[in-house]
């Protein structure tokens, strides 16, 4: 039922990228052997998605080099690259990190793509369902990720659906996606197997597809904006289905710019933000004062988060 | 079957916006009476969509004022505002137009939103199906817009589906959307009317909805970037379903900045771009030379477009 | 010696802006009386500079309105505007703040303008010395801001120059600026008072002016990006000469969006960032452990800053 | 009189970049031999400036690859890369060109840097005179570029200053720059050769330097935005002192992406924009009608430009 024309596209792409993987050139540019190893390899994500590195520019040294043109000779004093990169990260100097760039080929469900694209400072070329035909590939959660809606917190999941009920939901998702895709193909009537009537315009027929269908794009971004993306999307509060992409890209980043990655873990991923009130509370507590929630001046939620952050009883 | 909670949201929004419409304040800011008339009014687009102006900043004079700080006293010579605005538009001086800003509330199908969002230089707050429940509203083309796929040109429509076949397509779109939405509500089980089992997380359940479902957002953009959007999306080659939004916004722009609008029609919407070869061909033709396609050095498509542009036989 | 033509420009602008101040219109748009009071009034900065608000769009409610379209009905639970705005600020939700926009007319020395323009997400129309003639206005620090170079820290000032030496420096700055400007005017020879020779092109003659000469621009920015600017430029580590502009704008922001301003103080200006290591150290300390610098795993500088932050002996 | 410390910086940078030039790595990435040849080589511009390519990402094929993911299989029909790139350029499809990125190290006078930085969609790390000491290098026009101010057109140059007058201007520029720099060094008093008084803070002392002094930066930009820069700055109406940088970069672009460069010449550099009225006038003229300026509906300036474009008598 799947059009052979349609599959051609993806197969060709894959073949092209594999061919690129086989080639090797001489360059004077900064080159990262650990990332070269990953180049063009699809890193699987979700049931049909992937991330693959298509190109990159710069390395840890490029960050240092850019910082030196800015801060000049003086950086000799903090000349060790690791120290300088940590210093830049700690003080939110973003421009040196912008000197590194990476290009990824990503296959992802449309509802994930709709979150992702909100990061505006990146370059994107997406597969167009206006011009081409989408593949019969849609996302269905694995049973352990079939989460229930939290009743206390609209933004969260709470527990996992189980048993027959879970199975009903999974069947429903599969059946609706399958039927919608079959009808999409029927409306397109590309191979005229459904009769000799005209096909509906592709740009219209696609409207029948649910947002769990996969799309794909090239996504190119500088390291500063990539870290901003990762900080938000690798966060435990991010939706699981985009977090797994962020996790895959964290591994790519580690291979690419290991010094920046260490600094990123220290000053972003593992770091914490204290409010003005929070700073004063910790000061008082360190000075030996006992403080209760009622005295804190914080909202309940902030109070709990602060206690949890420092592993202190509430 | 529709949750009353869900509808509340939209009703509340509408009520809020209508209330705003009833208010009136004193301001020293540049004010455009013709746009004040339109403020908060929904301008209907497609079967359930709309555009409404929520706020704006600046007017034709703001463009002139900004140009004067840039070009100084000298602009007194072209002091007439209309002339200066045309001059700026003709010479692609974009920054003075950036001094005007407009904020729209738009309701639009998701597949249109996915095209629209590609214009990155704008501010967007979209209704989140991760946190809230989408309405039972989906787009179905009216019969006269149920276009067939062009066989010669993948990017185009060709003719309109007709008769029983058209009806089958429309029924299919409606049925699939309806079933997907019913199942979405079943999976959410917000009111527990489908049994006391846990609801699927909203951020997951939404994946069952096709991209013809409506979403909504606030979209804020400066006049320069708005014109860029309009030039691409009000173009005859743009997909009909986004073009109608662009057309509605063209009317808004005309009420807001009439001088800029006139210049926009003259130097953008009605203007033409000639390639280097095209310029030389017109030169030779005006000098009395006869030129055939074969001598032109143009591709067939460019040759046809050039002849059509100047209403000359091919 | 100053060209009357040149002064015309600024005088005309001032007159125009004062005239605007006298006007009053009816509008349905969100209006902030406290900011209307400030509209068009120059707020003096440095010896010849100023900031004045030329236009604005949105208020605290616009932030809430945008957040509600994103997060939907659920926000009713945190329905109090102040709470919602603090929540958005605390969780780095930037898009609702982008819904507010402000336009400033700023007069500032060129070396300050060169720092300022590095904030790229804003719209700018600058007075052009290519087309117009700059005024004889340059910045000379007041004696109490004539700081010495720190020997330990290249990025800092240390103490203030005093006595005769300070006077020599001030005289030098004034004399060089005056001579350069006189020669600029001589080269331009606009009024031919220096002989009937041709004037040097303005775009060339300007190259003789030091970067302490004043320029001016319209600068339009959304609230999110404005806060980013203020966080960096109102910081004690920012250069004094740009910090005073940031301080003036902080007052503008307070009049404009008082709820956002409170949240900005709590979660940005007065807030602190702890590294992953810093979090663990505070945990251990709160658990009663004594920790020395040597055991901390921090750099000396980070150790000192952490101790100072919590007012703890090193 | 020049501080040896100061020169260290630039010498070190140069040595670093030369060392990079000597290295060679294996890479799987798209590589352009003609650009590798240019890598790290300073291309001289003006009296002390240069452009040098420090890194790049992508080639003509990367544009095609990105377009294919967007437009899919169908592009096989226009499969020849040259044709596809021309098609993309002609139809203003910008995103495929954004997939290529280049990083330049540029040394340029501050007044040129101030124009250049107005192109906001790029990444910049500039040498900071707040932290470091600027070199004694300033721009003085060569005699043939010492243009007079046009009397009819404020934005233009008209003729060249000559004889003793020209010499006076050149001397004035040199003397003012030299004196300002000497005084800058005196105020800094880095080596205490001017007495043991404290040095003025670097961030203050720099204010004494005219804008013809050289600064330097790393500038990283994607191909789409680079072409936008080149179209505006390689234009005959751009100021000579920035145009020479654009010209040098045009040569870089030609070596890097020769197919895109050809398309850029055809559809941008050599192309012309006709207004709506202009299109109708050419139509009428091609249909044999005689048209005078008075009948044209164009401004005088537009009329002249139209006649010149097509080499037609006015």
C-alpha cells in the first residue's frame, strides 16, 4: 500500500549519507576525531526517529581563539583552555560559543517538531509534505511511557496507564494513524490504484495526518543556542518525547567539545538559580538561624524546591 | 461530548477581548483611528479561523521619524512623508519600517501554523495542547478549494475535484477528524464519562489529532518583517490556506499605515525582479532587436515568465 | 564655529518630540498612565546624553494575556497576575514578556553605542554621520569617575585619579576632542568660511572624531530582550558609562510594568547562580560539615564569591 | 613609543593562524580545495586591514542537499545542481543557503565596523579596548579616494580633493590620529615611562581614539546572510571603505561556492527591480507606445534610473 516512489526519497538520502561517510578529505580546518567517528551515523531515538551529525565547524579551541580576540593578551593569565572555557560559561559570555556550529539531520514526530521549532535562532530545512509524500511512519509510545495525566499539575505526567486500558489506548493510536494514512494515500491516488480519478493536491491531503507522524529536517545551530536548547529540553520537566532527542544530542556535544561540555554540566545542567529571597534565607540559615516556611516569604512551591535543592527537611 | 471546561477558555478569551474593545483611554502615543476601529474585532478566515488586531505601535509618521534620525536634516528636501516612505521602500531601507509593531491574535489550522512559524523574526505565544485541551474544530476545504494535484508541477494545484469523488474526499476528511477527536477525548477522559480509568497525559493524547485541527496564537511582528511575510504569503504561489490569512492582514496593514501600504504595492507586490540576463534582453528588445527563446540564454521557464511579465508573444 | 545647519536638526527633533508630548488621543489599547507621564521627556544621562521614551506597547496584563493563551485555562488556578508573572520569570518563560515592546530615543557616546549595539535582538535607527553632521558634543568624565586601571584585574577600575594628574587627563580629553572637531568642521567646510575649497565628503571627515563624541538613535526592543540588556548592563561589573543608561531605563521599566519589575528584581537582579559544585558545598555545609577552600573543588575566585554571596567567612 | 606588550597580542595571533595553516587533517566533511588554499591567508584591504578565512562549513552540494530534504524527490527532475541552485536563488528560497557557514577574521577601521555591525544576523567576537590596548594603526585614505562632498546629493562623493588642499587634509588626519594615540598611551601609562602616576582605566582611555583606528573581530555568518551583506555593501552606492571589504569577500565566496556565486551574480548583483509602474511602462513601450517623463507617473529620479537601466534616451 506504500508508494514505492515515496520510499525512494528516504532510501536515496540514506544512501547519499552513507556514501559521504565513506569519503575522506584533507583539510586545514579544526577537526575533531571523536566527532568524525559519529559523522553521518544515525543515532536512534523513539520508535522511528534519529539524530545524525551531518557537518560541524569549530572545536573547543575555536571558543578559546574567539575569546582571545575579545579579551586579548590578558587571557594568557588564564591561559589554560579548560579554565578559560569555564570562566566564559560561568560569566554567561555567549559570543565565543557562537563560533562553533553543528548541522544535524533529525527525524522526529510532528508534535515534537512543533516544540523544537520554537527555538528560533537556528537554520532549518524541513521535508515538505506540500511537495512530497510523507512516509507511513508514526510514533506510538512504548508501554512504559504511556503516562497518565497528573491531576494536581496540568503540566505533568503521573504514573503509567496499565493493563487492558493501556492496550486500548495503544490500539487506538495505531488504528487512527493507520486509517488516516490509508485515507491520505487514497486521496493522493498517486499510482491510480484506487481508480482513475484525480489525486487531491498533496498540500491538502496531508491535512489528514495526525501529529504523531514523522517528519525530518536539517537543523543547523551554533553551540550557544544549542546549549540553550539542551538546557530547556534535557530538563526533567521537558516532555519525554523531546527529551530523548536532547539526550542524544548531549552525547554528540560531549564528543565534539568535551571542555565546553564539562563546563556546561557544572554551570548549567547541574547548576541552580536562587532568588533574591532564597539567597537571604540561605545566609540566615548558614548563620545558624532556624527558619520555617511561614517566615520564609516564599511561595509553598518555592519553599519546597529550595529545601529539596539543599536536601534540608522542610 | 465536548468538555465544558475546554470551551470556557475560548469563551473567556472572547469575552476579555470584547471587554477591551469597550474601553477607551487617553494616550500621547501615535494613534491610528482607522486601526482603532478594527481593534479586537475578529476578521473571519477559512471555516473557523480568524485574525484580530490586539495591539499596535507606531504609524506612517513613526517610519518618517526614524528615517529622519538616520538621514538627518537632508530629508527635509524630500520632506513630504509619502515621498520619503516610497524612497525608503524602493531602496530597501528596512530599519525605519521596523519601528512599527503589530500584535495579532490568530486562529489557524496546524498545517498552516507550521508554514507560518517558519518566519522566525516574530514573537509567538501559542495555545499549548500540552497543558490544555484543544477544541473540536478542524478545517475542511469548501468544495471550490478542493484542488487536484498538478501532474506537471509538484508544487501546484490543477483544477478542482468534482462530483461524487469530491464528496468522498470531504466525507473522509470529516470522518477521520471526528473519529480522531472522539478518541482524543476518550483517551483524556477528563470528565470520567468513559469510565473511572486514568486519563492519558494531555501532552500524549494530542498526538492523535490531524494537522487540520485549529490552534491559536498571539503573533507580534514589526512592519518590515510583516511585509516580508505578506510578500511571500500573499503571493499567488502560496498555498491558498495561508494566503487567505495574508489577504486579511493586508487589509489590516492598509488601515494601519496607508502610505507604507501604497509603497508596498508599488515596490513589492506589483514589482518584478529582472535577472542580469533579463535586463540585457529587454535592452536589446527596446533597441529594436528581435530575440527568440533560443538566443535568449534563459531557461524555458524564465523565458515564459519574462514574456508574460511584459505581455509579449513568446 | 558650530554650523547653524547642524543644530537645526537636533532643535527640530526636540521641538517635534515636545509637540508630541502636548497631544492626547483616544485609544482602545492597553495604556499605562505612569509611563504616559514620562513619554517624550528626556531623562538626562552623563554630561550630554539622555534617554526618552518615544512609544510603548503592552503592559503587565499583556504578559498575563499571552501566558494564558499558551497555558490555557489552568492558569486560572494561579490567576492572580502577580503570581503568574513571578512564575513565568522564575521558570524562564520568555515569550510572554516578548509581547511588550518599548521604543527609546537615546543620545550616547559612540564608545557606549559600540557596546550597546552588541545586543542584536533590537531595532535601531542611528543618526548617520555619513549623511549628516555630528554636533560638537563629547563626553568627558566627571572627576569622581576618572578611574585608574586596576593592576590585578584587567577588566576593572581601581581608585580614582586625583589632583594635578587627573586635571591633566581631563584637559587632554577636552583638547583632543575640541581639536578633532575643529578640524572635522574645517575639512567639511560647509559654510565655506575656511576658504572656497571643496569640502571633504562627510562620510570621510567623520573618521577624525574620537569615540567619546555623542551619537543618537531610536532603539526599539521587546521586554524580554530589554531585561537581558538590563541584567548585563545594570550589573556592577558593567562599565559605568553604560550602566547609567541601564539605571535610567530600570526606572522606565518600573513605571511601565511594575509587576514584571518586581519579579525581575527577585529572580534576576538580586538572584544568584550556583554551580553544581556550589550546590553540593552548600548542602554539606547545611548538614553541619566544615569545608575549607582546599576541600571545595572550586577555583579561588569561585570560592571567594561563594563565601561572599552567603556572607560566610572564608 | 608603542608598548611591546600590545604588539605581542597581534603577533601571537598571527603566529597561531600561520601555524594552523601548516596543519592538515583527515575529515569526512564537505571540503572545498579552492577555499582550503585561501584558509588563514590575510587578504589585504585598505592601508592596514585584512580579511582572512578562519573556517567554513558546507559547499554548493550542501545547498542542494538541504533543498532536497525540503522539496523531496521531485527535485530529481531539476537534478542538475547548477539548475537547482539558480532556481532557489531566483525564487528567494533562503533556507538552503543558510546551511553553509563561514568564519572570517577581519581587521577594519572602527567607522567601517560601525556600519558592518548593523547586519545583526551574524556572530561576532571583537577585540575589546576595554580589556586590551589598541594598536597604533589608523586609516588614512589614499589620495585618489579623498573625495569631496557632493553638493547635490548628501549621500555621495563628487570628485577628489587635489593639490595642497588634499595634502592639508591628509596631514590633518594623520596628525590628529597620532596625537590622540600618543595621549592615549600617555593616559594609560602602562610602562610607567611617563612617570609613576596611575594609569587611566583602559575602558576610559580608549575614548580618546578617533574612529579611523583599526579594530578586529571574528565574524561568522551563514551564506544567505553573507549574500545579503554583499548585495548591500558591494553596491556602488556603498561607502568605498566598506565596499573594498565586500569585494574581497566576493572573491572568497567565488572560491567557496562557485555555483551559488554564479547564481548570485545573475539574480542579485546584476539584477534589477522594477516597480509596478515600471513594469507597465516597459509593457507599453514594448507594445510600441512612445512615453515621456510627464506621462510616466514616475518621479524624476525613478524615470532617469529606468531609462539608464535599459539604455534608453530620456
